[in-house]
């Protein structure tokens, strides 16, 4: 999970340490970088019909999406793009050849809507401290289709907080039709919904 959580140097160091100290070779241990190692593990799990591969892939996608949206809220577009790209890659690898609806993951759009709504409404419940300005940046960077889906819930939960902090809710979280992209940037649509970050 270190790699999905964008702790990539730490994950690489741990992989190198295990490989060196336990003289691991063959299969996944021959993968030089940690992303290849994780994707090898995913492909290996997929060769076995089980719920384990679904859980493994789902956690990789979910954590990557959380990291991506937190990064975008904090103005770190590179981490956001890289995390979205990894989530897409894992999702695509997992679904390649999956026909059973029972074993399929939710669409990336569904992951995105769920994650972004939780981050906007209750980021601390997900382990993040995002102030109103960061949440506004995240909201304003979303595709208008996503804003439309979540706008009512965002309003229900954040209007009072905005008032308490002396922030105009309509300016911070405008209706989708009037939302402008962040200065100098494009809309950050979730994977699969228009232009990806």
C-alpha cells in the first residue's frame, strides 16, 4: 500500500531491502521498480480465481484516488496526475478479462465521486485535514458533471462551516454552471469522465 499512498521512495527502499536481506529472486522479485512489483503481484493474483485479487485491486485504486484528490486540493497537480494514472492502470489490469459482474470493481467515476464527496464533507474521517480553501480548490477543479452530482450534499454540510469562518459559500462552492477552472489550469475531471488531470 505504500506505493498507492504515494510513498514511493519508501516503498522502493523497502523492496530493495527485502530483496537484498532475504536474497529473494524470481517472479515478482526480479522486478526492478516497485510499481512493476505491485502490478506483477496483481497479475499473479488475477491468475487465481478469488476475492483476494478484487480486494487487492480495489484497495490500490481507492488509496490512489484519495491521494490524487488530496494532492489536487493542496495544489500538487503532479502527484494528482501520477496517482490518477496509477489508479487507471490498476483498474484496467484488473478488469482485463473479468466478465463476472460479481468480481468487477466500481467504475473509476464512482470511486471518484465517493472519494471526493468524503474529502469535501469530512476529510478528517479519512485522515486528512483540509481547510475550506483547499476543499474549495478541489471542488472548483472538478468536472461540472461531478459538481452537479455532489453539490446538494456539499451545501448541506459546508454552508454552516463557511458562515462560521466568514466565507461566502456561493463563491467557494459555486453552482456547476458558473464554476471557473482554477487560475492557469484545466478542470480536473475524475478518471473516465471527460478530460483527466
